[in-house]
C-alpha cells in the first residue's frame, strides 16, 4: 500500500484497521523527506526522533483501545510561524532571534491533543510578507508539479503546500493574511482553507497583520480540511478574537450537497486578469455545480478587484512596518533588502492614513454585504495565474492578491480547491462565504469532490520509495533537512502581495 498520497481521513482508517502502524507511516514519510526534500526544500527542520516517539505512543494507545479519535497517529507539519516548545520560531528570517519557544502554539497543541504526530516545520516567505513563495534568505520551496522546470509554489505558506502536494505529510498548517493559504494551495494543487477570523486561535503564531491573520488547514481533500478544522476551532485564551464566537461543526452537513444553494459569481469580463486556461476550468466548474442542482447567478462586484486588493495591501503594509520596523532599521539588518524596501512603505503612512483605510473598509463591507444578499456563496478563481518558473519571478509583481485579498478585507471565509489542470499545471476555485459560514464552503467543496471522484491528483515523479533506499528508523532523522539548491543570489522577488 502506498501511503504517501492517502488523505488524512484514509490514513486514519488504515491505522484503525491495523493495516499499518503510525510508526511505520512516520518512518515512510521521514524517508521520503530525506529523499525528496533536498530538491523541494519544504522543511526548515524535521523532528524525526520526536515524531517516531509520538508515533509509537499513538500505536500504544491504539493497542490499548485508547485511541483519541480519527486523527490519532496521523502526521502533520506546521509553518515556521507556529511556536513549538523547545524549538525556535524564525518566521523565515535570519533577522529573527533564535529564541527557543517556551510554549507550543494553540493550533499545534490542539492537533497534538488529537494524537497527531508533528513531523517538523516548513519554509515560508520571510515574515509571511509575500506571495511568490520565494525566500532568498532561508530557502525557497520548489513546486512539485513540474519535474523539468523549477516553479514557484506560492506564498507565504509555500513549504506547507509543497509538503502536502509532494506526499511528505498529509496535513500542514498555514496562515492567511491576503491569500497565503489559498495561493500556494492553488499553485500546488491541494485544498486550503482561509478560515473566519476568530474560529481558530492564533496564540503562539507570529503575526504579520492581526487585522487579517487567520490559521487554516492545508490538505489533500475537503473531507480532511473539515476534519482538521473541527479539531482546530475553539476559544483560545491567547487570542481575544476567539472569545464568544459561536462555532458550527464543519462535519455535520458536509455531505448535504449543493442542490438549492444560490452561488453567485462576477461576469467573466470582471475576471479577465485570469489566464484563459483558468477561466476555462472555472466555467466548467460552474457548469458542474449547476448540473448538481445549484442555482448560478452572475452579478458584477460592487468595485473592481484592484480596489479591494490595494486597500488590503495598505492595511498589511502599515501593520507589518509597525511590527518589524525595528529589525528593518537595525544597523547591518539581516532582513532581505526587497522585504525591507516593501515594508518601508509603511513608514510613509500616518494615523490619519490608517483611519482612512478603516473608514474605506467599513463602507466596502457594507456594500459587499448587500452584494451577498440572496446568495449562499460567491465563486472566484483562487489565482489569476498558474505556477510560473522561479527564474524571473523577482522581476514582476506577484498578482495573487487580486483575487485573494478581497476575502480578508471583507472579513469572509474561503475554501480553495483544485479544479483541474491548465497546460499541465493546477488551477483552483475559491468558494467564498460569509464570516462563520465556513462549514457551508466545505459542504460546497465536498460536493464537487464527490461528484468528480476526488480533487487532488498526486504529482508525477514522487512514487513510493524502494525499501532498500530507506534509512533505518533508529537513525538520527531529527536534524534539519536543508536544500541543496542555492537561491540566495538568484532571487530578490517581489514580496509585496501577501
């Protein structure tokens, strides 16, 4: 049985049936990481010994009929914004103090409480301030969808997307400030959820812009995303945004289908920034949903997508500058010069500017509330482009925020799911719903997943390892896995779109 590309849900079932142990599964994935990560650069560090110990403990619980649930023994990874006790959180930056975390982030703790096994931390854009997924300082993850051309993975949760897509872990945690879960999920062909602000606690997660930051799952199936979100959501004493929030079970209505739901989308001319292949897949997806019983409505957005993207960028820049100014302005700063230049735009903004952004946002949210009236969800492509070659990415602005930032600015939730390839590269649709209606987005995505017989397609070239190539499980696998690729001098990408 090839376990590398099974969903977390299916892996849980395999473990329950006793067809495989968690220790054997973790050993398999650690071997895959050692083989493929030098090419992919998904991981900052791998907790091999600790993961194997946790897997054995999970197997012990199961042998005593004390398994904690469907996820017990299933591995996961976390973006290097999440604190893990005993390890430093560097947020993709050499400028970060390598201070060991005293506590584990709330989201990571919740998955560990389910019995899941933390494999390690994943690479990301420096301070999560970028959308190409490149990081000249700490290492750039490589999209696994093309064996011939090194392509961007999308950011800022780039390593998490690569790890899930390439069969290194079935689940990873990401954060989304303006598309940072959805963009890499779209480019790597996986499922990513931008959750409603307040559903999942951000305690122990290094912030970029608290006005927008959310934690979300990155998985191979919508079913997995719902299962992981159910485990993650809850009040967090370290995140006041979670206080008093009513939370629905994302699994309760997951398989109710889309019959009778009204799904709205802008006219195609409003989406002309998207590549033709993406629009073709988008039209096919709309047709599938209509054939499944949904009511499709075309209605222009209240304002151009560029307006929403620009305002959201202003918020993020102001908050990022406030948070990281001391590192940017430090003598002999180690912050990447391009990041520093982009962030420094925040130094030109004053309190009057920021209050103006707040007022503009309030007016736009009122408009969008009226636009949403009578609809259950709004559909948009997740990204206007497919994954581009790494070479030359630094010469162009990252366009991903055009379709993504609207969701954060309007305080909504959005599920990005694969909708088929265009010229051999993944495309994706995002299902946008009102705040706290996350289960509805998952329900719509799940209907497509069932109708199409699955959404995730494993990339070629990452088949099951030959057992003779594996290292024994007792070998030291805990040291960081570093990339053999040197991106430091090659990429100074545009990180402004986050």
